[in-house]
C-alpha cells in the first residue's frame, strides 16, 4: 500500500479511464474534451483565471511559473518555511531574477509582519510561496499575506500542488497557482495544471522569454486565444485526470476537505498514543494531507520495516535537514480514507514496539 505524500494509490476508475482509445491531440473531439476538463478545474479554483494543463510533473509547473513572468533583474520576494519554498529562489536565480528571502524555520508559521517589513524595504515585481510543505507536513495560512501582496501590486506565484482538492486553497489571491495530478486528485504523475490571471498574462507578455516547453506564452497565444494545443499532449493522462476531477466533484469539495481533516486528526491521535510528536511547532500548522512525526534517527529503519513486514510504503523526512529523524504518513486524495490510515498506523505501532 502506497502511503506517501504523492503519488498516491490510484482509484480503479481512474486507471480504467487511461485505457480509452487515444485521440489525436488536434482532433476537434479532443479539443472539446480538453475545454470541458479545464472548465471543471476552473470551478475548483477560488478566483478567476485561465486554466491550462501541461505535460510534466508538478515541478514543470513550478519552473514555468517562474520562467514565464520573471525577467532578467526582476526582484522576487520568496517566502519560505520549507524545502519547496526554498526551491523557488533557485528557479528565480536560474532565470535571472534577484530573490530576497523572508524565511522562518521549517516547523514555524510564516510571519506577516516580516513580509510587510520586507515589502516596505524593497521594490518587488513578484512574490512566491508554498501552501503545503509535504516534507514537514505543514500548511501555511496564506490568505492575509497574499491579499497584502496583491494590494501592494506584487504578482503572486503560489504552489498549491499538495493542497488542491484536499483543503481550501488561497487561489483567489494568486496570480499563478500551480497544481499537480498525483497529489490530492490521485491521478497518475505526469500533468501539471496552472491557473493564470489576466495580470499574470500581462506580465508574461512583457517578459523576454527564451524557453519553449517551460514557457506559458505559447499557451496564451495558441491555447487560450486559439484553442490550439502548442504541442502533443499526454492524452491518456488527460483522460485519467478528467476521471479524477469527476471523482472529486462527485464527493463535493467541502466533503473532501472534511474527510482529509478527519483522517489527519486520527493519524495524529494515533501517533500521540505511540509518543510520536508531530514535527510542526504547533498543531495549527499540521497539514490535512500529510503528517510528519519526529522519531529520533530511526526513520530509515521504520520505512524499511513498514515495507518489508507490512507491505506499506511511507517516506522519511526527505527534503529536511534532519531527514532520518522524521517519518511521514501521506493521507491525501484516495489515501485519505480511515481504513487505509488505520492499517498504516497499526503497522507503525507494531514496528515501533519491535524496534524501540
């Protein structure tokens, strides 16, 4: 059983959707199909913007979200309390921008006062943030921070890869929102979805962009304006994503959020019985999609024993400076079911009793 923080187990109906006959990506039937899918996804975002579905893992979306609007010499405020937020700064530098970090420890909340001080001291073209940091099992409350940044006229680029469809996302305050197929939508790895506002498209159009595959401009010129896909698509993955979106909408987004909250609380309660503290400084920072627990250097052994003895795959704290001290349980999307989390925590209790 795959209980990682993405990819998740994939529902049978989603796997079956991939077996449909392949359409040529420029067929009128596929164009109509793609339009209907993007319309469904637009309804899942809070806020307005064009939704595009790119071929590639979520990191392609993250890179494209920087490569497209960030020009040589642009000043970018990178808000970070986690591994993936730090990575935004690397992409900014890669594409000639100048990142300014506002950083907090990985187990702490972002500080809006620190953000305001940085904005007062600088002149920023854009800002980046991550909603859910899967390595640390934390989720940021970004609404106030992003609303402030937008009021200041700063373009906001936000990774909601691991929270979309698992928790309410602050996408009404995002100029570019980034999603991936393999997280809470429980679709196969291989697609990244972005919602792009008019303000973001304007900035992208003004940017000197020497990329193609990681450029969003062809999507504006060809898809948004002409409904003509800029390159061959991963058609079978698109079929799977469509089925995953239907699965999420049939349940209802609010019901899905509540399901994630219930299993996350159960997971933390069971961990407390095992004397496993969560990694975050306080429970309000704990994400509904993944739980991270401190285990004092035995995470690799737990991971190995869970797999060998119980056929359950859980990750260590990959991306954290103390990776071997953290074990995680992914309970997102299809895996956010009580029976699956109960089986996982039963197995972890047995492993810990044996190795402690």
